[in-house]
C-alpha cells in the first residue's frame, strides 16, 4: 500500500512538472476586457484544478446593457506553441503556432456554481468543450487554425443530452465582420514580447454539418451557417436547438 501511494505521489509530481508556465494570461484578459469594454465585476474565471501539459482557465464576460450577450474565452492554450506542419516556413509557424479559443453565448445562458445537474447538462458542456479543444493540439501534437474542424468522438456523440451538437468548426473573424466594430481584435493580437496569438471562434456543429465540411469546405459551411458576412455578433450565439443547416 505504501509503495502504491508513493507511486501516485510521484506521478502527481511528474504531472505538475509537465505543466507549462503561464505566460500570457494577463495580456489575454486585458485584450478581451478592452475589446468588449469590460468593467470591474463583469468577468469571472473558472479555474482549472488539475492540469496536464497546459493550465487551461475559462473566463466568462457577463452580459450588460451595452453588451447583451456573454463571451467565454480560454487562457493557457497559448502558453506552448502548437505543432505546425514541419515543412512550413518560420514566418508561417510564428503566425500560427499560438492560439486561444472563445465563443459567444446568449445573455440567458447560465453558468453558475450552484447549478442543478439538469442545468449543467444544458449549459456547462460548452466550458468542457472549449477546454478540450484548447488542450487537444498539445496532447495530439497538432494545431488548430481558421477553418479547422474538431471531431470530439468517433461516433459523434452529442456534447450533452440537451443538444445534438457534437463537433466544432473554428473561424477567425476580422474587420470585415460586424461592420468593423471590433476591427481585427477578434482575429489575433500581439503580446508585449511580440508573440502573435490567434483567436479562434468555437462554433459547435451537427454531424451532418461536419460531413458537409469534409465533403466540401469550411468556407462553404460558413456561408450556410452565417451567409456572406456576420453583421451582428449575436449571430454567433450558441443555441442547443439551432437549425441544422445540412439536415
């Protein structure tokens, strides 16, 4: 029994040593706070208790009169560079090897500490989904970028019993969206040490939409989901029961 406990402690220590140092959390927080004009008390953090490879926290920007929606974003994914293609140029690698993930939620989407199990099924899955996406490139030695998709299970099992959404596509948005309101602030930003961090919008999709993207392309799926352009950020709001555009 003593040896078993000792081995468990050693494994726990090894896991701690494998976690990358937290490099950019304050700069990422500041970027989103400035972009969405966040005031004191309007942002809360879901801290990760046990981490592996990278420490992923999820931040929630609450709705306000000026901002009738919520923003969920990660920190920690960019603490390590992703594994970009070996034959890519150094410029390509520096432009694509670090990223964080965010998504837009309706004002009424509940994310609280005292939720019932039913409420957790209905709402909390999105926190788990973006955390998994943020850790995925580091666990699998790959990368995530604009127009990439992520299949969460071979069987395309839904994220929760309350939805049939089961996978995700990621888009980078820029000054051509929302009438230029956010400029390129939702596409990427540079840290104080001149590191580029791309911001990938997590868009949950159905299995039929995933198959359409594989058979066609992510830009064609974008047109089905949003049309030619995104004019209102509320078009990105996650809805457990949104229409399946490829049904």
